[in-house]
C-alpha cells in the first residue's frame, strides 16, 4: 500500500469519526434539551397541580400566590387617580343625596351613553315601581363621558327630565368599565349612605320586583349584613390570544385562573359591603375586566363571601311563557319586545298576588 493510499484511508476514517462525534454530541444535546423541556413542563404541571389542589381544598378559591401578590403590590401600581385616589367628579347629578330616605333599595344601572332607548325601557317597565312592600326603590343610571357634544346635550336634557342619571369624569367605553364600577361605589359612599341594599345591573336586565323586594325585606328584618350575591363564575382562565376581545397578557395577570367572581349583569350588595369595597379599591391595582376586578379581586382581598342563589338570573327569551320566579332576567337577544313581555308577565303576577314557591 502506497503512502498516498494510507493517507486517503486515514482521512476517510477521520471524516467518519468526526461525523460520529458530531452525531453523538447532537444526540446528547437533544437528550439534554428534551430533559430540560420535560423538566419545565413537569414544573408547570406541578404549579398547575398545586393551584388546582388549592382550588379543590378551598372550594371557590385559587392559589395563595394571587393573594400574596395583591396584598403586597408595589406602590407604583396604586397611583391611578380614579381607581386608587378616588378623584372623581360627578358631571351630572340627581342631587346631593338619594331622593328617598328610609332604608331605600338602590338600583344602579350601568348604561352606555348611546343607550337612551335601553334606559327608557327600564323607566317604562320595572322602573315604574318606586315603592313595593313598604320599601322605597330608587333607580340611578351610571354613565361616563362622551366626546360627542350633540350626544352630551341629549344626555343632559334626559337628565333634567328624569333626574336619574349620574355621569363620571372618564370616557364611557368597554375598556373603562372598571372606572364606572369604582365611580358607582364612590357615588353611593358619598351620596347614598341611607341605602340598605344596592342592586347593580346592566341595562339589558329586567328585575322581578315582587320577589326581589320581599327577599330583601326578609334579609333586612333579620338584620342580615355582609351580603354579596350574584351569578358566580368559577375556574375562568385568562384569554392569552392577542386577537381575543378579552385578551389578558401575562404582564397584566400572571396566574392561570381568575378567582371566583360575580358575572357582570347583576349583583346584590348590602351597604356595608359597598363601603368595604370602595375602600378596598385603594389597595387593589387596576384591572380592565370590570367583573373580574369588582366582583372577584376586591371580594377576594377583603375576604367577602360571594353567594349564589339557585334562581338568581335567567334568559328573558326562554322565560316569557314561564311562571316568573327568578330575581333577574337578562335580555340576551336585545329585543325591546322581550323586555316588555317579561315585565308584563311579572306585572300580571303582582296584580293577581300570586304566591311564588319556586325560590330556594
């Protein structure tokens, strides 16, 4: 064998050896990376498992990391002038205080500036009942600001005519509903301290006045306080998809689930809970999902128990031909005729003095 042939064979062997070493190194890297990935996945599964165990062990709660995070929040996240400093101005006002005095039931209706028709439906239906079972009821529509001067003038005329609108110094928008929530707490705290219970509803809700008032009268007679009742949402997860309407990035909320919270359309609160929640907003950082913030974060931090009744709310359209026994009805189809038909059914039951036995 010539020297040339020997060198060629050695070169081929070295080349094969290099490939073998490279393959071995790549295999080791894959194994190591895979092990690391599996370790990360296992850690994430462990964290989720811990969170789920805490949910299971506490019933309607999430991991204690949430509580520690919100009880030890940095001061720079508590500087919002409206949420934490309560620097609200009431641009439209029904007067210095609630018009009625004797332990009223106050109904706060969250309404958009453009929804004058929805407000009128309420005034024409259950809003006509201002006293039931010796209990005064007051209805207040809660609005934010509009940049449309023509619309603002219409709202001002509406306010002068009906004296049932309050308007806060923030732009009325979906993303600003948390400001509307805290503004309404501020207004009740400052101007309606004589209320015994506060009902918070959206403007697509019909209230079953006879059942609700009798139910609250019973609570009042028994001196029941610390009331926060609603339709509870449990185990909800933040939407992480940036295209989603309710997108919540990790930077805004780092936890896998929300605490149980009151769904936005309706809730019942005693006046002492209103006071607690108003003061609690000063130490809970802003979160734009109003129902999660006002109906979840604040009650969690303040340790306010949320209760759900079995007949709390039902769809109006499904309930038109049924004997009414729920506290609230929601008009998901947004048809004015459905709201009027639902109220007609309730009104008829009032006139007939029917006894409702379907409450639990």
